[in-house]
C-alpha cells in the first residue's frame, strides 16, 4: 500500500479515523450519593436549565462518539429519555456558516438507553459495573446488526465531574487513534485517581476488565471455604458476613481501570475541575466563578428529539 493510501485508509486498509466507531458510555446506575433528593443524582442542575447528565452526553458528542449509551436504572430511564430524547447533534457540524445546506449536512448521534440488569441490582450496581455492562451491551448490539459497526473504542463521560469539556473537540482525531485518551485535572489527576474525568479504553480490553471485576468481587458465599466442607466438594455453602457480600457494589474506578493502557496516550489537562459526587462538592462548584462558564449550549443540540418510526415522515414537505 502506498504512503498516500496509508494516510487515507491506515496501514491495515480500514483504520481511517473517520470510520472508527467510538461508543460513548455514560454510567448513571450506581450507589446513591448523599444528595437525598426525590430525583436521581445524575439530574442535579449544574447551571440554568443544564443537568449533570446532559453535560456528560454533550462531552461524548464533542469527543466524536458515533453512538452514546446511557446505563441507568429502569425507574429513572423514562425521565432521562424525556429530557434528552433519542439523538443529539454533533457539535462539530454546527455553525458551518459557509455551508450552503447546513440542515442537510448536520449529523445526528443516536442515544441508547440501557437498563440495569435485574440480577445486578443490589449486587454489582456500581458506576464501574455500569461502564462494563454498558460497553458489553453496546458491543453485542452493534455486532448483531453488522460487524462493520462494532465499537473500536469506548469513551466514558461521568455526570459527577464538571470541567470545560468543549476543549475535547480539538482532540477528536487523537481520540480516534490507536492510543488511549485521558482527561486530566489541573492537579494532574485522572480517572485512575478515582476522579470523574473522561477517558477511553479499547474494545479488546473489555473482556479483561469484566473478568477482573468478577475475580475481585465477592458474592453471597465464602469462596475461601475448604473444599471438604463444600457441597459435593465444589459449591461453597458458607455465607459471607453481610458487610462482605457483593463487594462489587462499592468498587471505585481505580479498582478495575488502574491498568488501562497508557502507552503513548494523550492527556488533556483541563483549566479547572470540580468533583460533584457530594452535596459539599456541588455547593463548592456552584459558588465558584467557573460556574458562569458552564452554560447550556445555545444551539438546539440538546433539544429532545425522537427518530421517526419506519414508514412515517416528520410531517414536513
């Protein structure tokens, strides 16, 4: 293959970054925070008419994700869907003033809602498992439709971290490249320090992370029970203490993603960052001068839209 062809198609003939499928993962299902409001924690307002979960979805769209998957409990799914709809406009295709037909060239990114599995509720329902479960569903659903739309990478954005994620747009080509990408805080922290900062991981690492989660987490029975005391010599019958059961519920990001490949990776250091996974952290952000910089986009990119049903038009001529 010629050098010019490699620039267009990549060394293997099909790895051009325009064809890379980056699936955005927004983990919502997890242990409750200390807000204790009648609505879900991800629906906390971070500005006028701008919610925390909307900021995370917007970050995924800004990063160049082709699809966005929100993993949430079944009870809160209708409300989030009512607010966000089923699609979001790609920010890179907005404001193209030299485009003769801007309405025809704009790109829409589908938003999918993944319900937490009933067997995971109260057992594995942490943000970490939401990432893994959502990525697994995104991979399986995409492959079931076509092997050509299988995700190549996953971009994870959290509702509980606030920072100027619009800067991610300049790194879309880098995010689509082979090495991983990390968002960093002004103090040099990343998600490996249990901070809610965006990052990517590759699809071939997904099974390894899931296996790691299952090995490190506990279940209902004591896995250290001697073999001679087990049922049929195989199955544990001794119960773990209540406080030690299903430890996966309390896993932090570093418990599973501490070894995300950082070889030749790129880290984008943000100007400012606030952790809002507590009422104290949210108050600190709302009382800061940076709050005035976190506004809802003026364009209609976050307008709740739905896809037309098959055989129906939108009523426009």
